[in-house]
C-alpha cells in the first residue's frame, strides 16, 4: 500500500471545492439496478469505493462507462444475482446492492461483509427488514440467500436508525405491491439524496430526512440523469484541516446545512465560520479551544467526523471528551496520534484528550478511512516530515485529497 509524506507546519489558505458524496453515490449506483435501462450519474467521486461498486455492477452484467466524475450505467442485461465474495470483502457497503437486486429480481445471494476495523457491523437489521417484506433469508456456509415470490409492502420498525438498513429496505420496497412504512428510519442527508434519485426514476417515496419513510410501490421505473450531492464528511475534513493549521479557507460546492453540527462545534473551538449560497469560509483562531463531543445518528454529530475533530483537539487548549456512540471500535487511530505526541486516554467508548502545544512529525499507519484522515490532519499541523503508511484506506473515500490540500498550501505527496 502507498504512503503519504507530509511536510507539516503550513497554514492552509485559499479556496477549494467539495467533491460528490461517497455515501450517497454508493446506494444510488446500487439503485440503478432497480430499473432496466440507462442511468447517468454526475458528480460521482473518483475514489476506490466507487470504483469497486463499478466492478461489482459489471460483474452483475451491467455496462458501465466512466468519464471522470460522470458514470453511465446500463442495467439492461443484468444476468447475475450473486455479489462475488471477494468484492463483498473489498467493500462492506456492497451489501446495499442486495436490496436493489431483490427489488428487481426477487432473489439475491451475497456473503457477510466480514470483520471490520471500526466495529462488528452486523447486518441483522437489513435482513429483518427484508423478512418483513416477505423475503425469505437463508444462511448457508457464510452465504446469505434471499428469495421471495412477491415482495409485499410492510411496516418495518428498525431497532436502531441504521443508514444501510434504511437504504436496503427502501430499495427492496420501491417495486413492491402496496405501501411500505419504515419507522425509526435513519435521517441522514444521503438517504434524502437516494429518495430524490429514486423519485426522479418514477418511485413514490416520501419522508426521507425524517424518521418515518413511506414507499408506495410502483410497477415501473425510467431512465434518468442525476447529480450526486456534495460530500459532507469531506467538507468537514477540509474545514478541520484548515482549523488545525490555524488557516483560513473557503470551500465551494458545500452544503452547510448538512454539516450544521460540525460547524457548530468548530465555532465552539473559536473558528469563525461564514456562509454564502454554496460556500463556507472558515478562519481559525491562533489556538483552538477544547470541546466535548458525542457522536449520534443524524442530525447529531457524525461518527465519521469523530477522528477528524479529535486530531484538532490534540493541540487545543484544555481537555476534550469525545464519546463514540455508533461504532464500538472507532478509536484505533488514537494509538497512532499518540506516536505523534498526542495525550489521549481511552475509557470505554470515550476518548479523553488533553490538548498539548504541538504534535511531532512521525511515521504512522492509517488504521481505517476516517482514522487515516485524522493522521493527515495531524501531519499537516506537526512541524517536520510525517509519513503515513497504508493510505489505501484514505483513498477509499477522499477524492484528490493531496491535490486539494496542496492547492491550499500544504506540502503532501503520495508515494
Ligand atoms: C453508514 C456510512 C458510514 C457511517 C455510518 C453511520 C455508508 C456507505 N457508510 O454506514 O460512513 O459511519 O453510516 O453514520 O453510507 N447495525 C446493527 N445491525 C445492522 C446494521 C447496523 O447493529 O443490521 C449497527 C452498526 O453496527 C452500528 C450502527 O448500527 O453500530 C450504525 O450502523 P449503520 O448506520 O448501519 O452504518 P452503515 O450503513 O454501515
């Protein structure tokens, strides 16, 4: 796997833009399978995970043409209902294809997404949702075989507002007979984007963005073009990169509403935030102030930003307490930050971070996507040369991160 070499200590300044959302692109790419025809998707980020989704779609029999951030998916000849195990292991979120394949063909075979770097990530809620919709689910030597004669609308009460389970239930219900209701649905903006895409195709869904989603089954969908929403986690990461270096940046193509809890926390740290129609400006103070954070399902503070803000807190004045309430093993990266001098103590699901004046450049290893990104931030702030190994994790989810940060004055290269 490749490495990032960062020569830290430069204040980030200037203007860059936010790419399309990874977590919206993946379910929307999966959703194209529901319709027999052509979908044109714009603003899809060029990252490892969307490339893996293209590979899986091709494996199912789709024709996919990719030109930069535009993807054309022709689902006319899907002939395979099984998601290959090796691709399933490459990308956990490939499980989201199950709902789409089931919705169209009423059968799907896939395997468990496998062990994980941030927690167990079971799929019991996805399967319970499928069963409510009249789909039989059978586990056989690590494979999950799902079949239904008819998918029938139902009321699905999710035990927890899981993003993936909500998306899978929507996808499986779009072409079902009758009206499905998902109660305690996840309210993330990416689910609203999925609803908007499906409705443009001719689906009848309402309520995404609230905790009750209604899906009135339709008989047929149409070919459409769709522009993917901006990536709110990338936006948060870039703003935090400016904050940790004492910088001043403007982000274009950003949606401030989607990252309101992150912007609120950054304001608490002393950053001055100014919003315009589709841009966010952040001016960092001389030294950040500590803040306490609890990750929550949307609209709470996103778990995907937990490690990113934690990097900032390592050099803030005062002690921060960060509670991770979504994933049970999302503090692995803190061991790497400690190598850079950070004073972090973990107690159960809580990280206690005592802010120090500066971090030290070091050689560290990315442990997962967002944990890896937090090391990039630490490297930007630490004077000297930081080497981050295993950056394959970071490339899964950030488009042109080195180029964007360099355009703001960072010195960073991918080796
Ligand atoms: C999605 C995002 C991920 C984000 C997460 C939470 C994508 C591709 N990924 O992941 O970046 O961190 O939402 O905002 O969109 N759970 C169960 N059983 C299930 C499903 C989930 O117990 O069947 C638990 C998980 O272990 C976790 C919690 O629910 O503790 C939240 O998971 P979920 O919302 O499903 O996250 P993902 O959809 O996997």
